[in-house]
């Protein structure tokens, strides 16, 4: 359009330079005067149209820079005046003493109020100035690359007022702001609107060099520094004065306050920074102190189950890096400590009672085991509760707790046995005191302990033993409960783990069918019927935990031997190719005994029956010596002693021993106790536990487990090698460990021995080139 | 859209419910337009500013605005454009076209300004 410049009426370009200057000066005078009027809040007398046209013409006539500089000068002048006449007189009494002379910071508040007014006036004026200089902004400022007039106003305000070179406005402003915040931290009421106005002002002003807000460059760092210092002091003070729960409440409150403060009158960008400071000064620095506070720290909270406090600690400490780690390790240590104590009471009890927690229903062992498991379960319950109520079920905490439980449970080498005994106890007595649901929930909890056991194969062995006893002695409370338990184990360890257990159940079921058939067989047969009721349970030798190949010797009474023979014929007739071995050590018998007072039905073990039947042939008062009984019955010595003890030294004394005493010794004499009385007609003779023998059993169990492990390890090796054909030593070891660890932790030395055994038996060979590599031989 | 434009054009002509009286031109050329602040403010920054709380001046209860340096016939074209969005440049002579162009520059009507320039080329 400039190329077509033509006369344009009123805005025709001036012809003479001096007249143009004159016109500019004239126009500018009027405009400057108008700006002054705006500053005096007299804008109502001004005409927008004229002023706009005025500025428009100046810019149109290339006087944009003159106009711009002129405006800058007028505004600067005005702001200087404002500084002197309004801001400086409002300075609070000199900084340091002001808080003393004005305890409520009134001077400071007033200063902020004045500043707020000054700022509001300035922005209002600048908006109006921007209106009339709209054309200058659009055309001149853009081409000359200078700030728009409103931004120019902000810069001028920043340099003339906020960062005045002539007056210490900035110092006062920062000091007053920090002082106001400090007052608020000390629970004084301050006028937040004034503070907010100043903060907003600082946020609107930009620092020329950093291009960041003046808030960020001038205020924020100072604020953070003073806050750091403030909370450093406060942290030390609080730690000294308050107990842990109170301390945490204070910290919670502080965090909350700072968050509110930021929300109400600071910049959101400050929020994470001030939060970090409070967290650092009040949490990180005092983590350990608070955790370890005597009588109120983490451990006392756990001991007294202060869930609220624990929850608060969890939340607070989660804010800082090390917080949860410290908590976790403190709690884990505590669990280990408690676990150790539980383990210790058990070992001290066992030694004190002279009993041994070996297999079976021996009183001392079982009660210790049950108590141990119960205590561990209680502990687990307690920490589950903590986890649930205070720790939001935090997975990391759960893992660390589990590790702690695993640690101390496996510290007790008897734990697999104890847990099995505990289950035994529940499945045996179960319904007497508890409902089925209760038993079920107890067993569920027990399973969680089972998970912690490293040596699951040891547990399996004990479980089999206990299950066998329950099944054979008919002690199991219910089939459903038993099956339920096996189901749970199956879920934990898989099919392989429970097949044998299920096999045992199967044997029991088939046996009961077999017995029905046997009775029919007897009814139909022409054979002489046995003089007693024989009930046989046929067990598959591989499923059951007894050493079935070596049948214990025992001379059974002839009637019984005969009955056994009849059954054997019957059974082998149906299943050819099977072999039956009689386990006289596992049986029970109901016999009737006539005493002086009355007749009693005695439920005894097979061995006890054999012993008692010997006295049938004897006269009153005639005694049998230990050696006689031993020779005639051929019962293994250990079993014999135990059974004699049950008959002569326990609650029901069917036999009388000479000399009296708890122990059975060679040379002892035994008499039938004709004077025996008991309130009940039916009497069950318990078999007494014997410590020496149980220790032996333990060892035996251990050995059996070791033996089983050898087989399992070899099986695993062969399985892997069959699949891979060739494999390096370390990789093979790692793979074997991986496969077996759900049952037990095999040690590498054991695996190595098994590999060598397999090489010897030519399942494997060492590779010709590399002796650390094995090949599979098909 | 043509309906809308013609209805708005009527609004400008009959001045129903006007709240602003604009006096354009000087001397003989002077003429008053009865217009609506709502429409002007919506259509132009210039008018939005001058009719804003800080700057509006009232005479007898109506906002009064004087624009002496723009000829009333040119101003009328501008108003029509602001009301209807339509403008017919072909009926304008060279000088008027130029006057219109200068007026759009002052009143910051940039779209129209650009339109006129392309029309002139």
C-alpha cells in the first residue's frame, strides 16, 4: 500500500519536517498529560478516540520510538514518585526489631497492604495505557522488537519498585513475606490476602536474565532456605520433646500446613520443594530416632498394636526414600526376635520335660509342637493384622515379613514335624471343641506356615506318618477334613506331593470293601469260622511310611494266626501275585478283661493284647518276668518296653510291676492287676512315648529323608539330561536346584555326588573335550 | 447466512434497541448512527476497548462516540461490514476505497484491510 501513497485527507504525511516535529510535540504533550491523568485516576475526562488517534498518528508518522520512550519515561517517573510517596513511608520499622515491636507483624502487614494497592493501581493504569496505545503495540512494538506496553509497565515496576536501586524495597518485601509466613507457622493469624497479593505480583514479574518469574529468582530460594532452617530447629526440638506418635502427628500437621500454605498464597511450583524440605528435616533426619524411640517407637507400637500410629508412620515414612526400608528392617528384626523367643521356649521346654517332639501322639512332644505352632500362628495373625490395618497391605512389607517368618521357622529344625503334629492334633481332636469352619480356618493358617518351610519333603514324611496313624487307628475326625487338608497341600505343592497321601486314602477305602467281601466269604465258606472278628487293612507298601519289607517279629496267639491265615487265603485268591506282610505293630484289639470289681472292655494295641493274653493261662498272683514275656512274644525290645509301660505305669494299671517305678528294666516282674477299677466300662490304653526311642526315630526319619532326597536328586538330574542331552556342570546344578527347591534346598555337594553316582552307573558321561560338560547316555 | 446478514443489516438501519450513538464525520458530512454495543464489541477490538467500562462516555443515558476523522459514508460501509460481514468494493471509487483502507488500518479491522488490499491489486 505504501507504493500507492496518495493524499489521504486528514492523515496526509506532513510536508515540512519542523511542522511534523511540532505536531509530534503537540500530540505527545497531550498524550503524556493524559497518562498522568490516568495515573491520577482522572481518566473519566479523557477521550479514548482522541488519544488512540493521537498515538496512531505518531506511529503512522514513524514516531513510534519517540512515543515508546516517552511513555517509558512518564511511567518511570510516576513509579519513582510512588516509591517515595507511598512505598517508602510504609516500610515496617527496621527489619530485625520489627517482630519485637510489632509482635503480630502489623507493620509488615501494612507494608504489604500498601504494596498491594500500589500494584493494583499500576496494573489498572497500565491496562488503560495499553488501550490507548493499542496501535503502537500492534505495529511499532512488533517491528521494533520491544516488549508490549503492558509488559514494559511490568518491567518498569520490577526495576523501579520491587528491585528499586534507590530504596531497599526488595529487602523489606522479602523480609516481611518471610516474617509473615513464620508468624503463621507459629499459629499467628495473618492476613493472607495481602501476602497473596505480593506473591502474585512477584509471580507476574519476569526476571530479565533468567526469563523466570521474580518469585522464583528473588523469593523462592530465600523461602526454602528459611524453611529448611526453621524445620531443622523444629525437628530437633520435637524429637526431644515428644514421643513417637505425637511427633508424627506434628509432622503430619506441618506437612498439611505447608501444603495449604502453598495452595493459598504461594506458587504451585514451590509445593514439591517445600514438601521435600519438611520431609527431609522432619522425617528423613529423624527416621531412626523416631523408630527407635523408647516406649513409643515402632516396636512399642507393634507390641501394643497401635494401628493408627503405625498407619501414620507408614504413610509419613513412605514419603522419604529410606523410610519404608527402615521400617521394614526394624519390623523384620522384631519378628525374628519374637520368633527366636518362641523357638527358645520350645527347646527349653522340650529339654526341661525330658520329652521329645517326635512323631506320634506322645503327650509332651505333641503339646510342645502344638504350642509352638499356635504361637507362630498368633504372631502371624498379629502381623497380618498390622499389615492389613496399618500398612495398606504393602507387598514389599509382606515380602520382608515373610522372609522373617521363613527365617525363624526354618531356624527350628523341627518345624516341619511341629506343623504336621499341629495338623494332626487338629484333625484328631478337631470337632471336639471347634466347629468345622474353625478347624478349616486354622488349617488354612497352618498352610501359610507350611509355605515358609524349606524342607517340604521332611514335612511330607511326617505328615504321612501322622496320617497313617490317624487312618489306621481310626483317630481321624472326619474324612472330609482330611481330604480338605490334602486338597490344600495339593494346591500348594502340586499333584506329585499328594499322590501318595491320596493313595493311603484309597487303601483305606478298598480295605473296607475288602472286609465286607471277606465277611461274605466267611459266611458262605465251609471253613471253620475264626473265633474273633478280624479287621484287616491292606496297605500298598509304597504309599505308606512304614518299613514294610522288614516285618516286625511277633508271636501272635494261635487263634489270631489262624484268622490271619484265612484272610491271607481269601485275599491272595482274589489278587494273585501280591504279597501280604502282617504289621503287628500297627494294629489294635478289643479284648474283654474280668477284674474283681467288674468286667472291662479294653482297647489295646496288638502288642498289648499279646502280652495280656499271656496272663490268661496264669493263676492269680502268678507273675511273668520281663525276660519271659520278651522270649514268648518275640516283640522287639523297644516296642515291648513301651507297651509294658503303658500297661503297668500309665493311668490304667492293668498290670502291676515289681519293683515299682516308671522305667521298664530287665528282671522286672509283672502281675495281672485283679483289683483294677475304673469308672468307665470301655477303656482305651494309650501307648506311652519313650524318649530314647523317639530320638532314634527322629534320626531314622532324617536318614529316610536323606535317602529320598538322593533319589529325587538323581531323578531330577536324569530328567534334565534326558531333555538337554548335554549340559555344563554349573548349569545342570542350577537347573536341579530350580526343580527341587519347592521341596527342599539341595546343596551342590549332594548334587555333585549324585552326578558322580550316575556316571558310575553309566547314565551320564563326561564329555571327552571338556570335563565340566556331561553327556546323557540313552 | 444471507438471512442473518440481511436481518442484521435491518437492525443497523432501524436502530432498534440501540445503546450507542456514533457521530462520524465533521461539519456537513457529520452523521449519527444508532448502533448496538453488543455487536460492535463482538466484531472489533477497537470498539470493544472504546466501549469498555474505562472509556465509555454517556450523553443522556446513551453511549456517545465521536469519530470525526472518518467520513460518514465510509463509516457507514464499515458499520455495514461489521453488522453483516458483507462488503461490496466494486461500487467504490478509488479515493473512497483508499479512505476505507486507511480507516480499517486505524480501527484495526485487519481482515477487511487485507481484503481491500488484494482487491486493489
